[in-house]
């Protein structure tokens, strides 16, 4: 079975909860794909902002640029795109809160905060996670002492195309993969077969499937319009057949090697099952 599994998508989200973009190759690092979720928006109290509370964040698109990326507003073309480098400088430091974690971060340039505040209509700050920050994955499920960026809980999220196809057969209106914001997408195999994976590799890079990803209201937000589904889908439908102890599951949280390189088209090989 493993020979028929193929990596078909690689996605980066440089700023947590803003738009992402596809790449054909990506480097694996100790805290996820290089450049993934290293930036974060925080409010005036330095608490993290996501589409859960602020669905309008979906209207901020991100596109690759030389040594960084461009942020644009889907509905406000008069705002010229904002360039953000892949890394910040340690000129201004503050402590930020993401979930139950308190960590320090470097602030972006003042003009970035000004642009984002204007684009969103409320005060916010953009901050960066330095390589010196050690935000650890849940120790109970992290024997390798893995780190994570500003992602919710784990360095990587994997979803199979077959799982999305199965979900869409159950929905009145199909949804695209971007509702679930994966880093890694693969083709082949049966829907949800990855529930049983433990150790596997993509190309020659090893990964471990830690747990299923419990989904939230973000999946109900159209990433083009920032509108929420009035029916609560796809979350409502997922809950009818993918409910488990730790939530409504879709996709797998992963930990991985400290280094490596992934390419679209790499073979996915399952080495052991739970």
C-alpha cells in the first residue's frame, strides 16, 4: 500500500491564521517546515489572534517574495501589499501568549503594525519567533522533546486527499482543502487510513503520527470571503462520523526529523502502525 501513496501538496503559512501558499519543495526544521507560522498577530494585551475570534483574518493573503512574503487584503486593493522578511531582528522584544504558553518574541517594524491595524480596523502587532525560543510540544506525547512554532500544538499537519473526497460526498456544498490548513497533503490509500499510522517517511524524511487533529470553528470559515457557514459545515457533518475523545478529528498531527527536504511527488512509506 505504501508504494501507492504520494506527497501531492506542501503548504506554508508564514503568519499564523493568515493565508498560506503552496510550494513544490520545503525544508524540514526542528519546529516544522521552514518559515511556517514563525510570525503571529497579537492584540493590545499581546494575546494571539486567530480566525476563531477574527474570521476577517482570512481576507489577508500571503504570497512568496524574495527573502520574505507579501501580505495583501482581498477586498481592499487600495492598500499596497506589505512586505515582511522571513525573519525579524531583535531590536524590540515582548512576551506574547499563545494558548497556555507564554513566550518571548521579536516585534516587526512599526510600519507593519500600522498596515495591519489599518487593514483589520483594530490595533494589532506582528511578532516573530526567534530560533532561540523553545516552545515545546506537549511532553506527554513528545518523547523526542520536539519544538513547535506558533502552530497550535504540533510541527506538522497531514491530510489525505481521499479523506477530503469522502467528506465532500457527505456535504451539500463541497469544501476545498484550505479549510483545514494542512502542511502536507498526500494521495492514495483509503480515507482515514492514516488514523492507524505510527512511523512513516516521506521521501527519506522520517515522521511520527502523534494524534488526530481535533477541528474547530475555523473549518467553517470560507477562506475567500471570511464568511462562516450558516449550517456549521463541514464541522457539523464531520462530528456525525469523526467524533473522538479529543474532538472531531480530521488529519494527523506529526512530529518529524530535525532536518530534511521534502518535494511534491515524494513517495510516502508507512513503516509501522499503532
